[in-house]
C-alpha cells in the first residue's frame, strides 16, 4: 500500500527528523496505538479520554496550551 511509496517513506523520515530536532513527542494517536499493542488497556483508556476531551489539532502530547498551538486562534472569552 502506501509503505512502498517513495514519497510516503521520505515524508515519514522527515517527520522523525523534525521530531528529533525539535524534541517533539509522539502524538496521542501513536501513544494509544502503542498502549493497545502492549495490552496496557488502563493507559489506553486514559489516552482515549484525553483524545476525546481535546480538540483534534495534530499536536504532539505534552505541548503548550491549546491556544499557543494555533497562532490564528483569538479567544475573547464567553460570548
């Protein structure tokens, strides 16, 4: 499937390079997959709950406050 595609392979390598250079962690989705694979269902449930409670933004786990992740976001508080 996609694993054989040269462009996909290079993009995956670039992703790992960026993670190492900027010391970024694995995404919650990746952590969830790892926990399920390791059959650590308690951890998987906690990660699942975090995924449900946080807006999907693609940011790695442990990043700054959500508003810092999106520089275009301007919350003015409750309307």
